[in-house]
C-alpha cells in the first residue's frame, strides 16, 4: 500500500526553495532535510504527470503481454483412425419417478451420423426384470458384436406422447375428437367391406 501524502510537504512544494528552507529550516519548524526535501518537493510538484506516466507504462506492458496469449499454438490430434461409435438408449416414460416405461429403443451414432436404429418396442405388461433382460441379452450383445459397444453413452427420456410406434395408445389418447371419429369410420368401412 502506498504511503499517505503529507499535506505539509504538498504545501511546501508550492513555495519557492528559499521560502521553504526559511519556513521549515533551522530557523523555522526544523523539518527541512537537505538530502530528502529537494527531490520530495519535485515529486509533489510533478506527481500528477509522474503517476500518469507510470500508468501508461503499465498499460503498455499489459497490452504487450496480451498478444502473447494469442500466439499460443493450438494442435488438434486425432484420437483414433475413425470416431468411435456410441449408442443412446431412448426411454419413453412420464417425468415422475415411479412412472412405468412406455417404450424403449436404441440408436448407434458414428462420425456424427446415425448408423443403426433398434426399433422401439412397447413395454406394456413387461416387468422391470424383463426389460433389463431384453436390453442386456438381446440389444447389448448385438451392439457389442457389430460395433464393440458395451454400454450406452446416454439414456434419453422422452414423453409417451412422442412415441413413434404406429397404433400407440398414447397417440390415440391425444388425437382430436374429429380424428378419432374419422379413424372409427374408416375401421367401420373396412369391417363392412370385409363382411
């Protein structure tokens, strides 16, 4: 921390050297020192300009160091010959924790593109253990044999109304009444035509 500015010295710096020596010398209050006072008076008279010069010098040093940060070399190294494939597991279920799983599916991605999609299946009637066996004994062995995948990179939860399976009970549930009437009319026409 910088020293405090002496008010007495600031006032003394404004006086002529002879007047300052007479006022603060041996005949005055006795604070005049021949070794310190001339340079101190000079500093106090020119301190605004000196401080501004120091600040500009500091700014130049800082700005000179900033481009050095831009000169950092960036190297991109390849991890493997090609990107490693990964799989995502899609789970259609409501947000609450105890909600049953509506449907599941999986997808495999490589080089930023989807290369395989395991078709979604409805899980109504399946118990948790049955779903785990389906994933562990059917889906994962297939993905491991084909792509070397041994785990899912991410599990993505989707709402049941987003289920892509045709004839999904959730899609019928949220269809408009007009669409439901149209679908039932088409079913009736099919039944009449076959009968």
